[in-house]
C-alpha cells in the first residue's frame, strides 16, 4: 500500500536491502518447532481410560 502510494506520487523508490541473520533465523525455526509440538493432540486408547 505504501509502495503504491509512493508510485502514484511519482516518488523515487529505493531498492530493498535483504539481510540474513543466522541467529534470528534459528530463533524463528525453534519457535515454529515448539508450536508444532504444542499443537499435537494426545490420543488415549480406550484401555488407558479405564
């Protein structure tokens, strides 16, 4: 939305600089893994319920 507004005004748009931060990427992977573990449901068999 901001990009389109600047284009409409005729402003010069700078190139985007992409940076890679290994620590941040590792943190994100860890968090996603934790969420995946939490979302699993445990199923009990009828024998365990007795």
